C-alpha cells in the first residue's frame, strides 16, 4: 500500500522554522529519523520511505501554502493513490502549541492551504494532522504571527511533539485512521 504524507509550508530560507511551516518540520523530522533525504520533484520536494510494508511518499509542496492543492493533486494522480491514503500535516492556530489533532475530514478552519486543497481536490474527506501553534497574537496580527519564527524555547518544547507526530503518521499508515485517532488524539 502507498500513502502520501503532505506537510504544508512555504519554501525559502525566510520561512524556515516559522509557525506556518510546522508541516514541513514534521516531515523533515520523519525524513531524518528514517535516514532519507528530500529531492526536488514536480511541484514539491519528495522523499520516500517504507514502514511495515507500506510506502510513504513524503510531499512538501513547493507551490507555497496557498497553492498546496496543485502539488497534492499531481502526486495523488501520478502515484495513483486514493484520497483515503492521503494525510495532510499542517499548523492550527486554535490548538495550544505542540498539541496534535488527527481528523478524518473537515473544513479548512480559515487555513488557506487546506482551503486550496479542498478546492483543487473537490473534497474535504482526507485525513489531516493539525499541529497546534497557539494563538498568542493581538487583533489584526494573525498573518505576522503565523509567519513568525518559533523561539528557541518553543523549539525545545516542540522537539518531542515532532516525534509524536512521526509516531502518529506511522500509525496512520499501519493500523489505520480510526485506531490512530484513539491512540494519539489525547496525548
């Protein structure tokens, strides 16, 4: 079985370790733990790993956040992967920093990357792993907040949460969405 694990973020050094790039950070941590490297591909950086007989295609769109759907659709079609084998990893303002929430489907919650994916795929029935980035910003400063870099203290707090994200992804691919939600959503 083959899965696409798509981490959302923006390319470029200026976006590295920003809150909006937590999806990239989770995939980078998974690639490092799996001793694999991302290579440039069409519309995305791509890496592939195997876990218990399943192939995980890690996709980091190079289309920027607001056009993530283009890259995801391309790789789903190219690899002939069904929508139920897609997991999108993204940031979530509504969750406390570092908390994880796996869902089988849902709305975009104001997230432009998820909105574009839904528009391009014509569906919102794909799994998403939302990673909390907190919401400590003053009114009107949401964009600046999500594009700001994590502090050193926040990065230390996030390190074990990234590992938990890796475990959640592996569980999604090996034991399925429902059981993974039961195991990981309250951690």
